[in-house]
C-alpha cells in the first residue's frame, strides 16, 4: 500500500482517504487512490450520485488494466455515504472535490475541521480558488488546509499543484507532497497564491489567443486544434516549454534562443489579442467545435476513451525513457 504522510508533530499512515464529491473529479480521484491500494470513502449529499460514481470508478479501473479478482478487490475498498461527519472521523486524509463555489467550500472545510483529528491533511482539488479564502473556515487547525489541484483526469494525468494558504504550515505542504508523490503523482508547489494557480493560467493564456484568432477569422477552430495537437503540443507532452526552447537553441541553449528570437517574440506579444467572450464569439467557437466534431467520425465518448488510452501509453513511454 502507498502513502505515508507526516503532519505537524505526529505521524499518520494514510490507509483511508475521504473523497468529498461524487462528480467527475471525485470519481477519478477515487479510482486513482483505489489503484494504489487505499481504502476510499466517497461522500456526496445526493444519494442518487453514488451508484453512478461506483460505475464510473469501476470503468476507470478496468480501463487501467484491473479485471477479475483484482478489480473486485479494489472495488471492495470503495464505499459511499451521505454522512460527511461520520466519514470524516474515519479518514486519514481528505480530498475535497466538491463544487467550485467558495461558500460551499467554506462550509465543507468547517465541517471537516470539526470532525477530523488534527493530524489529518485537508486538501482541496479547487482549480482556481485561493486556499486562503476558505482555510480560515477550519477554525481549529487551518494549518493543515491546502489546495492539491489535479490535472483532469486525475486517475491518468500525474500532475498535482500544491498551494498553501497563508495559514498552511510548511510541514503540511511537505506531507502533502510526500503523500501524493507516493501515489504516483508529479507535484509542483506554488510559492504564492494566484487565481487559477499555474496550469490553468497557462492554459488561459493559450485559449485567450486561440479565441482571438478565431474571432478575427484568421483560422478555424479545427485548425487551431490541429496546430497545437500536431505541432508544439507533441513536444510539450514530452518536455515543458522552457526545456523545449533550450533544446531548440543547439549548443547555445535557451540563451541563444532568447538572443535570437527574443526581440521578435516581444513584437508578437504586443500583437496578441484580448478578446471578450461576446455572444458572437461564443457562437462562432461553438459552431466551429460542432463542425470539427462532425468531421471526427466518432462519438465524444469514443474520442475520450481513445484519448485516455493514448494518455496512459504516453505517460508509460515518458517513464520508460526517463524523461523528466
């Protein structure tokens, strides 16, 4: 079994994880944690969502290669409930994956703080809300509250962004890093709170220009996707943007790239768009996406399944050849 966390003055071996929220992120987290030998309790106030979550988790585990007795054993470690307080009392670590609504997160973390021992890490999968905006709702022990934002889907993509609140202790951040690394994640730690953290800000920068180019009529939605998926996206999937630039610079590395391409890049920056999501632009993007999907020749579920299979193969290939 994976995952040992050290929080504050005491030690806690993580055997049982409470996942708050039975939606797509919560179900994906549950599948990932089950695959790493942990017990998982999924809590959601909507009881009707429990059966759906179990079916989703089972399908994710099966797609990941579990079958027969192994699949049955993994699913035997999964339980669901509507009772947050009772489930929290049995948890060694909490992964909150509820609605991206600040008032809801504050309510959840207040309840979690009251119901869990002081050495239980309380983490949020929030994709962009600053942890300081809800950590203080944990009035007893705000020092163990932090964001551990996965990249979707968490059961396949290894990245987790760790973001502490102003009240989060260094020990809690270190413990979170140790735990998530122990269950196969690649963690980065932000040194300051930012709206959208890091990854979603980087994506937003690309989307901003992509939407503007479509709005200008410079290129179609389908061509934007082709340009990224069959161009820089292939290299970015293997190495990040800085390492990619560095290798492009030959013997001179990134210093040569910045010297050679820095001035024109600054000119490009000045010409980048600042679009507004007007009804007209939204309609154009939606229409373009509909047209692109019509030409794919497969359903969205089929496309998602093939993407996920390719993601698994890509992650395995990166690990096999030792890419950082």
